């Protein structure tokens, strides 16, 4: 429905949840309310459906279900990773220059607490330059390398498989932020084999708000317990064998909203029906189209790489002569006058008043007509 009332180019922030997902969540919330969440008439059905949704998600990511847990969002997953690591003064973290602001927030906190050294690698380097730069900064003090699969401010696809392999050769942990990749391109966790991979359900997957996931590799899983959760339930008889290590049991605490997990499963099924490769191919075509149209508008500078293999569904632009105030005003005017929804984007954190832009998210449901209206509206407003 959101896509009927607006020209929605904000999927990189919040994807518009389809009616089918909302109906799925509503169906199981109503079932809970009909009998009560503790009733066997609803509890077993909902738990089975919840478990099935987790299985659907793990298959979609090509992950063993034991390595995957559900979180409220990407940031919560990242917080657990940072909390589990035993930081020491002098430790180092390597990130790209285009990491999400939440990741930077966690890093700033531990820098203050432990005197951690932060090394930032320019995300706009060529692949070879990027890998060489990371390699030259890897040493025994590096505790973690954090890289986005697709960067949030500017939509760059980073060579995560090569980065992961490089870090493994130095025995350095990797955390990959998949918030801007899952749902718009194939993701194969068995192939990538990171130590950690995190993602959002509410962005490109078009799942319910309040859903995300955390993948933990088997290399890390046995020692991963940031919240001191008892893997063996206190009501378990002591003569029984210890439970198998699993991400769900070691990261998820207490009661949660089963119906939104079920809704996330339905969102993945929707993607499977369309085909993730079909979605990526469609987005590539639309990205080429919007690049061509934006290049016709004087004053617009496209920040995102033009090569399809180097960019996801995000295209970020700068506009000559526009600063923070005027860009925010333009973003508001696009919505108020044309019902076009885009995002004002700080390009750095902490913010640099010289580095601001507009971030446009191109999803499979965006039409060429909508893209034309966006580019023509930009041209009209910029020329005033």
C-alpha cells in the first residue's frame, strides 16, 4: 500500500512491508489472542511456524540453522558481537570509510573504554588497492575487521569473500554487515564463511519492523555467549548430555514476538517466489536507467560506482551548490509536492558539513515511470 501512495525510494532505511506479510503477522497474533499465548491450541502451531520461518531464512542464506539467531535489527546483532569480544588496551579494529553509523557508535564507545585503535580504509579504492591496504594493516593487534557487504551511505559492493579469506590467513575475526545486501542480491554464507554476518529483515527483505539476524560461524559459536545465557536449561536433568551449541540458544533471551518472526519467514518466501537472481537483475536494469537519467541533470554528481558489479540498490548523489539545509529542504519538497520519498544522507560519521547527499534506494517494485518522475522533479527543483 505504501508503494501506491508514495514513490518509495527509501527501502535502504525501511522497506515497505507487503500486505501478505502484514496478514501473516496478524493471523498468528489473532490466533494467540483467540486462545491465549500459553494455550496448547495456539502455542504449538505458532512455535512450529516460527521454527519453519527460521529454517526458510537459513536456507535462503545457505546457512545451518544452528548458526543463525533472530535479532530485533542489525544494530542489536552487532552489539552482541562487540560485547562478546574480550577487548584490551591497544587492540585494533579495521573498518571501511563507509560503515553504518551504528557500527561507528559501538566502536567509539569501546575506544573510550579500552583505548582501541581504529584504522579506516577508503571504500572507494579499487579492489586490489582495498585488499592491499587491508593486508598492510593486519597484524596481531587487530581484533576485528568490520566491512559492509553493500555500504549504507553510498551503495558500494565490497569484495567480502576476498576480505574474509585475507583475514583468515592472519587469524583475524570478520564481521560483515549485510543490512544493504540481503534481499536484493544472492547471499551465500557457506561460500563466504565469515566469522559473523548480520542483517535486517525490515529493509530489502521487506519483512516486519523489529526483525534482523545474526550468523555465527562454528569457529566462534562454542565461545559465543555475550549475555551469559545458560545453554543447559536449569530445569534439565543433570544426567542428560549437554545441548549442542546453537546461536539461538546462546543469544536469544526470554519471551519475544513469535508472529513477527513468522512474518519474516513469509517475507523470505515472497523473495523466493520472485527469485533473488531475478530481483538483482531487475535492480541492475533500473540502476542503469536512473544513472542515465541523472547524468542528464546539470549539477548532479553520482557518488555510487556506475558498474553493476560494484554497486547494490543504493545510488547516492551530491548536488552542486547544495548544503545540509538546502538538501534537507529539497528532500522535504520532493515528498510534499510529489510524494517522492528519498533520504538526506550524511556521507561520514561524525558528520562533515561538506559531505552531504541524497540517497536513493532502487527496489524491484520501483517503476521506470517513478524513476523518471524523480529525475524530472530533481531537474525542475534544482533549476529554480
